[in-house]
């Protein structure tokens, strides 16, 4: 069974190596956990999963391979005290459900039926015929069973809970939102942005250098404290946010990206634009018309070592990109495409993050135009897309 678990993980593209599997088996041999499924779940997850984006796949495979091992035995089920069942009735079942149980002959009759149903269900796997609602308590208000409803039930052999209220089950898949293709939250964005890092020690020496202190103390024979500057991420970033119009539906994810970027990058500047970059940008949307900044000044002010990130859905009329006067807000003397070309020639590291799902890009002509201008360096605003964008920024800076 353990080898099947290993091969199923590999089939699901969870990057598990033989070394990690043998380490898990060694832990089992040395008794680091009790022989309980729940403890084995946490141990195997710790040993085999190296990246949290694979936690959801791991949970799916674990539930598939080991489901049913937490099943309460028939003998234990029949030993449940009647008084406990009565208290359970008062707490959780409706009056109509209580009447249904009484009509069946009470709880004694109910438990006898459950015993028979579980016996019938043993060895049949999870391939119950359609309409067989009795197998393993299906379709009933049982505390135990696959599709039974109970706020504190135990799930037995089921792909997913229809009611979402079972507690003691590992396949609730708490980490599903960390899969590669889901849209981002602030924490997930921070994880992805960490691919864009270049550390250096700069500034005042206010941090203890442990290795240097040990070495100098050993050489001199007395305690010699060696200090060093703090290790900082030296990456410099300019972010241009598209604001207004169709971007209103993406405000939340843009706010999360903005918050995460402020935390991850110590040297970061941001600007706003609408639909396409033109001759002016701004930093305060409330004073966008009174306090515009000249795009030429931005191009000349910031060094060539900056990484440039555009955030927008690139959804507009193609004329807004390719023609003078195409802007819907003002008369632009030069097409937006000219300004995008200037950005690409000024900085080598440029990427565009698009909150619109990539499957919709082919239906919007302006997205195709913008992708062409940027040399196809547009990425969806998902974990996988953001990581790909950060890798591109690192790669292009080395080229």
C-alpha cells in the first residue's frame, strides 16, 4: 500500500523522490508516530511535500489511497450508548427528522440497519450503483457514513462532502487555494515575489556576524564581536497599475499585489495609468488631473537596473494603443504603442501581469497587440503566472 501511495503521488505530478520515501519508511520503522492514520498523514505530508502548492494534490492522493481507514467498526458503532444518541437527537436533528427515526423503530432499529448496511458495503469499494442509497449510510442523516448529514460526522470513503461539515477527515483539503492556477491572496503573492530577489549587505554594520565573531574570537583568544550590515533585497522595482474602467472588478487582487510588493521590495515606486501608457502618469487618483507626472521624466529618472511591472487587463479598443488621439480621456499626441516601445528600450526587464484569465486573452484584440509590443512577456495574475513573470525579470536582467 505504501508503494502504491508513492507511485500515485508521482502519477499526480507531486515531485516525490525515492530518498524522501525511504526517509518516511525509516521514520515508520523507528516509531516516530503512533500507528494511526491521522498521524501518518501529517508525517508523510511533512516528509514528501517540498512545496506547499502541491498540498492539495497530496491530499487528493492520500484520500484516494487510504480512504476508509478511519471507518468506525460495526462493533464500535453498536456500542454507542443510547443516552448519548438521545442527547445527539436533541442537539442536532429537527423535529421532522426525530419523527422519521421514531417511525423506523427508534435508535435501536436504526443502529441495526446501519450494521447491516455497513456489512453489505464492505468490499464493494466506492462503486455503489446509482439508486443504492442504503450502502454505508448513503442519503441518511447518520452521524457515520459517506453522504450522511451531521455537523460532527465522520466521513467514510467519499470523494468530497456534500454538506461540508464533517470534521475528522483529511480530504477537506485546506490548502486547495495554494494550487498553481488559483488567483492570488497577499500571502501567496509574497511567496511568488520572492523569486525576484538579490541580496546584499548594505548600510551601517548593526547586525552580529556570528561566523566572523567565532573566527576572530578563536584567533585572538578573547571575545571579539564582529558586526555587519543587514542583508537586504537589493532588487529595484517600478510598478504601473492600470486603474478605472474594466479594472474596477480587479481592485482586490491589485490591492493584494500592491501590499505584498511593498513588503517584499524595499526599493519600489508605483504609478497609475488608464488602459495604456501615454505621456503622463500619476500617484494619487484623487488628484490625477492636477498632479500628473511626465512619463519622459520617469524614463530618465530611474536607473536601468530597475525591474518594470505593468498590472492591467489590457482590455480596450486597439485604437487606444495604435493611434494618436486614441485615448478615451484626453488627446494623446503619440500612440500608446510608442510609449510602450520606449519603456521596452529603456529597461531590459519588463513584464505585464494580467488579472484576466489567460483562456480569455484570444478573444480580446487589444491583449494580442500589447503582448506583441512586449515580446509576449504577459503573464496571468495567478501563482504560476506570477512566478513565471518573476523568472522572466531575472532572466532578462542577465541577458
